[in-house]
C-alpha cells in the first residue's frame, strides 16, 4: 500500500498589486485532505506569494531560482 503524501498541493494562487494597496497575494493549499487559505504581502508580487505560502504552511518560502521573462517566468519555491 502506498503511504499518503504529506506534501502541500497548490489549489489556487491569486496576486495583485497597485499604487494604493501594494503587492498582495492569497493561496489555497491542501495537505493530507485539509485545505488552508492564507494571505500575504511583500515588496513585489513574488515576495507577496512567498509570504502567503509561509503564512499557510508555517515554513519560510523563498525563491531559489528564477528563469525567464516576467511573462514567461519559471520560479522554483522551496
């Protein structure tokens, strides 16, 4: 029998930024059948997504690689 995964699964990621509100993001993640929603902010959109992931998981999320242009980005989070 296969052990159930204890990894986080991304369900949704939403991000926005503007001159009044600044960069912000929200994520919905699932782990072991339980959904978690969190919101975060940062000094840019990627930082805001990392902050929301950290809020949801309790683990500091950071970008360890960034490849491509902004519209074709391939980020790696750990």
